[in-house]
């Protein structure tokens, strides 16, 4: 398959394994990428996968879940032995994405609960010393600002078709390896076992929309915020919702 442009509706599926859940203090220790067109046809079945070299003392200080899971999967030892620095991995991953989607802001970031991965890619974490925008920021900057989060689809299916969702989970249940490339393939196949709240047919959905002074989460300011809340069938619980404009000085609006 040749490189994809906008008409191909490219999706860049990314999954990261981290030392924890805090983008400011924890680190990415594995990253994998698979790229598909809008019909979920893979452009390259091998994909791109790297384990990031990480000091043993960092791994020893992970939380209990990470110590157990990354130790069980073999990722902890691979991170100790890896020859690839965060800078090197970030460069290789971006090169891989550009090979298949050369045009900036064309491909959508996709994955399962992928907003969490995006937070780490945007963050100026401990690996970003000497990199004002962060080591991984080039990856996010090359992609479109919109994302495709398959967990959204799962949750809506649980709300709208709880019986079907429950049956589907039972048929496809398997233990996650919690390795980046495996998790991406699960997302694409729609078989990830991390579906929650099954049968929660009237669960609340909170729609939040912001107007801001820019797109940089570190520097922008929120000018307006609106909230609407529905049940799982999208019935509004309050038609008026909640809406506020935030007082802002001229210095914020002129930035």
C-alpha cells in the first residue's frame, strides 16, 4: 500500500506502556504504532515498536501494578537492556509515521483510551530536559487534533446495546498482554477485554465543549465552557445545561 493522504482517511494507532499514570513524572517505556486507512486496512502489518532504555532505579520505583505487570510481560527487563534512548525512539516513530502519512495534520490519532497516551506524548516529563516542547511532541504535532478513541464506541455500545455488548465480551474475552503492539491490534480488531460498565444502559454521558485562546494545553486559557448531560440513550437531563464565559483580560486575548 502506498502513502496515505487525506482522502485515505488515515488513522495512526498508538499505544504506550508507561511507568505510571502521571505524564509529568512518569515515563514512556514502550511505544507501538500501526497505521490504517479509514477502512482499517493496515498499510504495514509489521508496524513500528520500540522499548525505551530506562534506568533500573526508575523501574524499581514504579507502582505495584506496573512492577507486577511489566515484570510479568518481560517489559521491565527489556527496558533495562534496550539500546534506544527516548530521543532516538521519538525520532524513529515520527519517521515511520511520516513515511506512510507525509502530510502534517492529516492522520487522526487512534487507540483505546488514547487520550491518556496523547497526554504523555504532549507532556514535558522527566525525559524532556533540554527539549522545551517535550521529547515526544513532534509525533502529536504531525497528527490532526481530532482523535478516534475506541473506548467511546465501546461505552456507547454498552449503553445502547447492552445485551449485544455483554455477549460480545464473553465471546472475545482474553487476558491482555499489556504490550503496546498487542494492545493496538486489540483496539483495531475491537477485541480489547477492557470494557467496563457492561449493562449500564442508562449511564450518564457528560458533553463538555471549550473555547480557548489556542491549542497549546500548557499556555492557552479557557474563554468559554459549556456542559450538557444525557443518559446513555442521549436523553438530556437538563435542556439548559451549564454555560459560562470566563472573564479574560486583554493580555490573554492578544497573545
